[in-house]
């Protein structure tokens, strides 16, 4: 990297840091991920080996192109990692308890927790979750039942899972 590009990118980063953080917060689930991604943009910009003949015509556009690519990479990594709290593992808790009194008490506590979290979901999200997990309906069937597209059903599922993860994480 040429020696004068580091301070240039540092100034760019400071100038656009708030906008960059907002850009990431709107696109990722957690504030700390947004902050990490903003830092990663800066690291990647510092790695740009420019030389004198490869000057970037629009540095601001380049900054947000790098940020946009990071959001996509982050989404792929999150998908590979999976959910930290899997709602599908909690749904069998709605069935009748059986076993030792301690296990029954724990199961009942988990059922109540799950009911509380599900009750706090927006009505459409709750309906989609119950239709999918309790009733075993497909996205097509749910879409037909609610009169929405498959894409909207997927959006409701994603939103419901995110809200459930957050709600259940408070109890952990």
C-alpha cells in the first residue's frame, strides 16, 4: 500500500463511520455485528494496494461497495452457523410432560417460557409459526391460507425466529 493511502482511508472512515454503522445496523441482527463489520471495512481498505496508478475515482462509493459485500459475506456465514437458539427444539415442549418430577417442572417452565415468547409475536408471525411447526403446513399451504405470497411467509418465519431467539435468550 502506498504510504499516503492509510491516513486517507482513516479520514474516510472517521467521516463516514456513523453512516457506515447505520448501514450495517439496518442489515444485520446485532449491534455488535454492525460494529465489527464497520471495523472490517476499514481493515480491508487498509489492505488495498493502490500504487500511484490505481487511484479510486469515487472513494465513498468504494467504501460502501466494500460494506455491501461484507453484509453478503456475513449473511452467508450466519446461514452456515445456523441458529443459536433453535425454536424447533423448543416446540416439542408444548406436548404433555412426562418423566421425573424435576424434569416435569423444568419442562413446564420451558413451556411457559415458550408460550410467553410466542404470545409476544406479531399476529401474522405467530400464525405462521404455529401453522408451520404445530400444524406441519408447508409455505405454499400457509401462503394460501393467509392469502399472501410464499416470499411473505418466509419473511414472517425469519422475523418470528429472530424475535423468538431474542425472547428465549433473555431466559438463558
